[in-house]
């Protein structure tokens, strides 16, 4: 006969951030019998963003979340990609299995589509507060008094920062973000624009010394729309207001001024883009991810940067582990937070090392290095050892994607808790 689980402590949990980690954590906490509230600064769900990889352990997390079929349905379903020169001539093409470095169940989805899936799964039984943010935290040892920017005051048992690389929760609980971020020598910009190249489920890359440009259109994109990614090297950190989009657009235009190919037209499109994104490629490195009753997950705790390609996967995995450890400890946050970090940290650090190495490869510094890489791209499909090279690429990616071991948490126990 099943035993009644011990009463949960610390049932009320405030989660800051409604992107990926926050709603995933809310879904799992609710399943385990907790009462989560999600607060998001944006006035509504953010549905923009780039395509994101779901690989390895993250695939299994999606399966346990019950969203894997929806992820599959929202797949970008890319056919492959090509590299072009300054005149738009194709240098080489690679099929999706090599271009994306995927194996078996690995998939890819637009970040906004994944956010929508998680939100739809939680909106009916999780409280969402849009258009607000945490202004102050006071942890008195027995709970956390939270003051919101709207002036509202509420008390929660626990607070989770799932609010990204520039986490407001981390700043309030741990201090200035400059103590924890490490610039990897490049900046990235992403925005939507007209599909000038007429791409369909295809990605086109163009490399210049210290710069990389990508344009693609996925299975889910409208025929006239494409996504654009610009990366440029900058050893020094740039000074700008993160909320001044016009200034960021000027920085991007200055970085690519005088460049040819489709760049002038794409930069002109950036000026009108409503979903414009600009940020440093950087890591968040912290000695600990919790302080008292406040804990961080996803990029807020350990941003691995777009260079790793595993940020979304780690956000999902981190949500699964944190919720599971809180349930296993009956809400004892000290035990759960320590266990969560023990499980996650080795895999996170492996991914951060991977990112630091790959960030340099994104913006090759000299023309001869670019020429050498393009020669490899051009000849790879015809070489007898192409499968070995592709395997080496996939193995490195899979090592990072499976770096966090996934534990089995008692789902039957979770259901019983949720019914109490």
C-alpha cells in the first residue's frame, strides 16, 4: 500500500523569468505539489528569438515534461546549409545531419515556440504576473519578503532567478553582475528581416575576418521572413545601455560598415526590426548558485553563451533537477539546493569550457584561416573520411549535451503530493 508522503515545506515559490527555465520549473514544481508564481518584466510572453538545439539529456527532459511531441511538431526541419563568398557564390554545402551535428532524437526548435509550448502547459494552474519585476528581496531565514516594481508586497518561501544572463534576481541576491560575467571576445545580434535570399529550410553563412553572418528560414517561417545572425569580435567590452535598442543597432552598423555581400541590405533591415537582439557572448561563472532561500537556474546561474549551443538544454535540465531535488527533500531548500548544484555543476563547467573554445572559432581572425576552412567545407562531402570528421564533430557536441546525468525522481510520489 503506498505511503503518504511527508508534508512539503516551502511550498510557495516565486520564479523570476518566463522564458524557458522559468515555465519549465513551474510545470515541474506544480506536478510535485508546490505552488509556483512566475513574474515576467515583459508585458506578455516573449515569442521571438533564434533557433535552439534540444539534444541528448534535454530530449529526455522534454519527454518527461510531456512536451516532446509538441517539440517535434515545431521542429525547424532544416535541410542543410551552405557557405558563400562575397559575391554570393556557393563555396560548399552540407546536409543537415553534418551541418547541425545531430544524432538520433536530437532536434531544433525556435526559442519562441518552445516558450509558448511551456507557457500553454502551465497557464491554467500557475500564476503568471506579466509587466512586473522584483525590486527588492528580504530573506529573514523563514521566508522571503518581495517588493515588486509595481509597489506590490508579497511573501514567498523560496525565490528562483530564471531571468537570464543579466539576471535581476542575481543582482539583488548576489551583487553586481560584473563579478560573475566573463566576456568571450565577441558580440552577437539576431533579428528578423525579409527573406531576400529566398531560403526555405536552409541556412547560408558568410565569414569575414573577425565576423560571421548567418541567414536562414525554417519550416515554420513564413516564406517572406528570414532570421539573421551577426557575430563580430571585440576584445574589449563595449559600453552601451542594454535597454537602448537604437544605440545597439548603431553599434552593429558601425561594426559591419563597408562590408559587402548582402550585409548592407541586412543591416538596413536591422534598423526596422522589432525583435532586435544584441549582447555580448559571455559566460556567467559563480562559486555558488544559491544564497539562503534564493537560487538561480539557467543563464542566470551559469550562462554558457550561444557559443556552446546548450543554453536551452541546460535550462530545461536545471529546471528538472531543481524541482526533483526540492521534492525529494520535501521542500528542504538547503538539502535540495546543494544536491541540485552537485548534479549540475560538472556538466555546466564542461559546457563552459566548450563555449570558451568555440567562441574563438565563430569569428576567425584572418583571411587565410577562412580560406582554409572554406576549402574543407568544399571538399568534405566528397572525401572518403567525411564520416569520421562528422563523427568527431558530433561526439564533441554529444559529450556536452549529455554532460549532466539525469536522475529518476519519484513521479508517483509527485502525483500524490499534488493531490494533497
